[in-house]
């Protein structure tokens, strides 16, 4: 089971990734880490030092890396690969689709700095469409973890798990949400907070603002439930259905285009059920990315707790 | 090359280096290594070689520059500002929210930027397309394609080179910034390029080697390359990552360092030294 933490700390996600992999590589020599010349940026270079036989830097060749990982997995090895999210999902899309998913191979992809997390790398490096692309490929699992505890657990779950698994998360700090040692269930959303009026559904970078917004709404007499949808595919429709029943409003929060991401996925369920409940999607509204600090970009694209509060109040 | 012209070029290099370092110093970080290794090249291009009109950046008759190694954008911005495309004041806004100077070049944001780059490898094909358009239109303009040696890991580069060679597309002058390092370390340790000269030659290119730290050598190579009409052409520019910034030349972290206090002191001293060179008219 998972529990929310009282602590107000934070963890650097790439550190969690590298430390967790390091541990898994000690225990299991079939775990292989792959990089495409961003080992300095991801910290994966450290794995090359601690486990030279289990680390491969393919150079700046992302499509090649995906194919190589697929080949490794055909011999029963467990590849974890890192590159920036755009260079995985956009640049190597056909390789992920075909030699990964379609061919039934295993890829554990760490697509780092999705959405506004690209920050000063700017528009060329910004993915507001990675969920859309990956969601359209059958059998691909998509994860958007919200903190270091969840990420550590998730990486462990990938051992022995076959298929294409896309983990999108920043390299940088994320605020602590869960207690150390929390255990989750793949494909099962976490109801972090019950509430009678509004349902807030978020993941990853959107989760903390959603929790903060719920607090603010409480003070204003609006009772908001908050759900952590860290598994975006396969989507936990059951929890959505049970949570949305009786609510006056559903709001999704995502570091992604509001089309075909988390909000899009929820919209599909709500429309098919003819739920009749209004839905608002907080996220990027069909714009390209740009350079700026993370704070600037969150404000610019409307991903703050204030934006969520405003959306709820305007829509009720 | 006569002495005055060489002096002018060296002064141009000092100015580009100074402005680029200032931009990064202000931010506290930057893709320093690869920006520094094209400073002399940019000085020669913008002072002596390119046809352009800063008042009319989209002039139809201009030569094109495709900086495929887009992370070196700041050096290009310095060159563009110094050559009148926009106010040097802009340089201070690098990477700020709302800036017109993003870390990676954007043709829709910055006057004088001909191609949007940042995803390594992609600029090579765009340059090939531009060159093909010039061929179809029977123009004598050129496309100067600047590509990183680590960038050559990307298969797309070789797809573009194959196209250039097949079509003998000498309208595109491929310039490889051979600074021997990529992000994670030395090329020979990350992905061995073997003999780039032979590799390009066997791909069908006329290859010209030049010393990328010497303006006169770069100038001669560009002149020679401009005269090639019967095959694709490539300048293999021998450079050093972070050249001109002794503090960073041999450092492992010279690709994109964050500056600590020691680095700041070094950079401040160097910027001052460069400022004096620019004012004295080069050394
Ligand atoms: C497709 C793609 N993959 C990865 C990166 C991240 N990246 C930026 S610069 C760089 C290293 C480039 O090395 P090189 O081409 O030798 O450039 P230079 O040494 O001139 O800086 C990498 C891996 C990128 N921008 N694009
Ligand atoms: Mg290089």
C-alpha cells in the first residue's frame, strides 16, 4: 500500500533512476542500461563506471538505440534506455512501434524532460505530444510518476515485465508525495483525496498543483477529490467511473497537449459513458514549446495550482 | 591573405568569442565547448565569405547557413548581432522567457537564422534540400552546413551525405567541426569515427582539411571549396572543443558546463582580455 508523506522534501528523478538501476544491476546481470550520448545529462554514465559490462553508449543515434535494445531483449536481457523524451518518441517512433511493440520485444524507455521540463532547451526539445503518440500504439504502457518513491517502485516493477514501457519524467527535482516504501499497482489509479464536488485527475508534474489546488478549493467550500493517474496506459477506467459519479465537474491536469493525452483519454471514457458531467482539461492548448525557466513555462502554459483553482471556480 | 584582412578576422573572432561568453556568463551555464570551436569559422564566414543583407535577412539572393549542431546557437547569435541583424542588447536575453534567442536556432524567431535546428542530424537534410532548390533554380548561391563530429553518429547525416554526393551537390559546403568530443566524452571512446577524411572521400566527397583555429586556413579552405563544381564538397575543420578558453579546453565537462566561482573568475578575465583585443583591433 501507499501512504502520503508528511515531509516537504524533494528528490532528483535522474538520481533515483540511476541509484535504482545500479541496485538492480547488482542483483541481476541481465539488466542493461543504454544511453545515446546523454549519459552526463541523465547520470547514466555512472552506471558505465559501476557496471561496464551492463552499460552501452550507442552515441547520438536514438533510432539505433531502440533497435539495439529490442535485439538485446530477444536474448532475454532487460534493457533500460534513456534519451530526452522527444528523441525517443518523435525521433525513434517507427523503431519503437515496430521493433518494440509490434514485434513483441521489451523496451524500458526513460524519456526525460517531457513537456515544459525541457525548460531552457526550448521548443525543439519540448514534447507536448509524447502521450498522444505512445497512447496510439497498442500494448504500450505509459507511466508519468509524480515523485521519487513512485519512480523507484516503478523501475523495480519493470524487471521481468515484457513489452514496451514508456516512463516520462523530468531529470530534475520533484516534490515528495508518497512515503518511502509505498507500493502501488500498475494500471490502478491512486485516490489521494476524496471529495464530493469536483474530481481532479492528474499525473506527474500535474499532481502537486492538483493537491495544492484541492486545499485552496477546500477553503472556498469546494470539496475536490484528487486522483493520481500515474499509469496513463492502460488507463484505470474503473476508478474514473466510480470517482466521477455524483461529481459536478471533472478536471484533468497534464504537462502535455490537452489533445490525446490524459485529458483526451478521460474525455473518451466520459463520452462513451454519456456521463453528462462537464470536463475541463488543464494543459497545453495546441501550442509549441519555447525556452524559459520551468516556473515561467508553468505559468505561461497555465499549469499552476492557481490555474486549476480558476478553472474549477469558473466552471462550477 | 594580407595582414590587415587577417587582423580584421582575428578581431571578428575575438568579438564573437567575447559576446558568446558574456551571454553564457550571464546565464551561469551554456553549451560552451561547441560554440567556441566554431568562432573562427563564423568570423570568416560573416566577415569575408557570405553574401547577406542584415537589413533584409530573408533576401532571396543570400547564402544560407545551416547550423545543424544547433546547441552552438549562441555563437551564431553573437555573429548575427555583430553583423547588424539585430541589436547586441538582445544577446542578454538568451533563454529568457519570451526571448527571440532560444538556446537552439529558430528560423521563425531570429533574424538571420536560416534553419531551425537542435535535434542533431536534421539540419543536414534541410541543407541538402536548400542546395537542391538552388540547383533547380540554377542559382550560384551556397549553403554552408555546419555539422558536429559527434552529430555524425546520427544515420541521417549519412543519408544526407549520400544524397549530396550522388547529386554532386556542390551548392552545399559541408563543414565538419572536428573537435574530437561529443557530450559524454571523446569520440574515440563513445563512438569511433575512424578516419573522417577517408570516410568522406569514400562517400564521394572532395575533402579539404583546414585548421579551424586559424582564420587564414579557414578562409583558404572556403575559397577552395567554392571552386569545386564536379562533386560534393566537405571541409574537415580540425578544431578543439572550447578553443580559445584555456580553462575549459581539456576539461571533461566542457560540453555544457555550469559555471562555479572559479570558472566565473576565469571567464571574466578572458572576457576582459578579449574586449581589449577587440578595441585594439586584434593582435
Ligand atoms: C537528436 C539529438 N540527440 C541528442 C541531443 C543532445 N545533444 C546535444 S549536443 C550533443 C553532443 C553533440 O556533439 P557534437 O556534434 O560533437 O557537438 P560539439 O562537440 O560541436 O558540441 C548531444 C548528444 C540532441 N540535441 N539531438
Ligand atoms: Mg564535437
